[in-house]
C-alpha cells in the first residue's frame, strides 16, 4: 500500500488521524511542516504533515477486511484551531511541535539540553561527521546540538544516512543563521564609511569595493581618505586610486567631508576610508563619531578580520555599535583555517555581511554578500582547506 499524507494543526492530531486510518502499528515515513518549509524555520509552522503507511503485518491481517473510509484530513475551518474533526484528539494538546513521549516525571523535569545530549550519540553517521567537523571549527556546542536535533526531528532517519542529503540540510541550517545584504549597500547608499581597528584590512577592502563599484556597477566613485596621519597612508591610497582613475580627496578635518559631497554632487558613490580606531580607547571612538557627525546620511561598514578571536570581534562590534553600524566586511578569509568563531560572531550579531574579502589581487572580486564562501569553508574537509 502506498504511503499516505496526513495533515493537521498539531503533531498529536496528525498521529491520531494516522492511528485511526492505518492502525497503531502504522509506520511513520516522514514528518514535515505544513505548508512545507525548510527545516530551520520550525518556529514558523502553522501545521504538520505526517507521511505514513501500514506495516506489513497489519496490512496482511486486514486484506480480507472491508477497507475503512478515508479520514477527513483537511484543516478545521474553525479559526479556534480545534484541529481535525474526524475524531477527538486522544492526546493532551501542547504548544510544542513534537509531542513529549510518556516518561517518568523525574526524567521529564530535566532541561531540553539533557535530552539533546542523550540523543546526540546515536546521530546518523553522515550528520555526525558534519557536526564533528563544525565542532572542530569552533562552532558553539549548544547551538550545534540544537541544529542536529532540529534536522533529526524533521527528517527520516533512513534518509539521513545519505551523505549528500545531510550535507544539504546542514548547509541550509548554516545559511539560515547568517544574514547578507547581497551587495545592496552600494545601490542604496551614496556615502559609505569603512571603519575598523588597525590592521583589519580597511584600505585594501576599500580598494576592492571601489574597483567593484567602478568596473562592475559602472558607478562614478570618489575615494575620501580620512587616514591622513599614519605614515604611508596617503601614498597607499594614491596607489589604489590612480590605476582606476578614481578621484582621491584628503579629509584633514571632519567638516571637510560635507564639502566634498557638495563640490562633487555628480558622484554616485563616496567611499570614506578611516584611520584605525582602538575599540578600548574612548577618545578614538569620540574622534570617529565626530568625523561622521557631519554626514548623517552615511552608511557604515565595520571591517572584521576572519583571523580575529571571537571575543575580540564581539568587543569591536560593541565598541563601534554606537556609531550605527549598517553591515560588515569580512577580510582575510584566506588567512585562517578556523571559521567557527567568525560564524558564532555573525550568528549572534545578525549584522548583514556586505562583502567577504578573500585574498589577492587587490582589485579582485570582493564577493558581495556571498556567505556561501564562509559556509563552504566551514564544511570543507580538513585536508581540503
């Protein structure tokens, strides 16, 4: 007998329908959200679909019997959410997506994390390989356990033995926890400030973004350098802008920024390269805030190196947050083999990734919003990184 799909508002109601139609020996083939959505969006569910079929024993025993009429599997139109009306729900209703199994009260009182820990040891092998790989990368353990639990609850255990399917499901989970602006900041903003700590790769990132905007998007770009005191900073900016024919302006005072915008009103994009700012020095942050106070319409991109420690990245973000950070530029992606700390930081802050800077050449692709680059490296085999 072919599998049948049972739809209901809750898991308990769906299981009741399965039991009524196919008996209590029915085999559960799959469980999906209804309407079906990706596994990482479990909190958005409005219903559940259970695919089931009668067991071989039950089917052979019932071949001589008259088939029971099909149950009404449609949603109850009553907005009160009573679920299926074909039979009363024999299970107590719960707000949770998966009904709790019957177990001793002492066991039920344990926190959910304990249940996850117990189930983690018998994870299907392909899924365990990927989760172990992420653990070695430094992905937060508790989040990793919840991810594995979510995938297992939404997928058939037999299907999870497939390496390709497990890889797709884990990729989806990683993608769902990262934000990207897909490079939209260059289309939506005329003034973009590049800020970050010394040595984070701000100027090199600014050069790649400028080349991308000029060559790929056809924008009229002006480069404004506020980094005028550091030795060699001006010469470096000139070396980047001259080959592209991009005008370079030097901003020695904060009020000069507004003047540049007025004098060059025909420009499509102003990129403002700023001096490195120590996140633990309030006077440095105050100077940077005064610099952008003249430009209330600016969009700030915080540059964070992939080589930075997770705690340091968090400190930098909290120090700069008062400036109004609109997105992130991840640099030095090719200078490390450990990306777990970066993933934890991006997942916690939920700031959109505007660009991922990955190696030379200076005018190479800045990977506008391409978070797949980070996901691929998180999941790549150790020998392949």
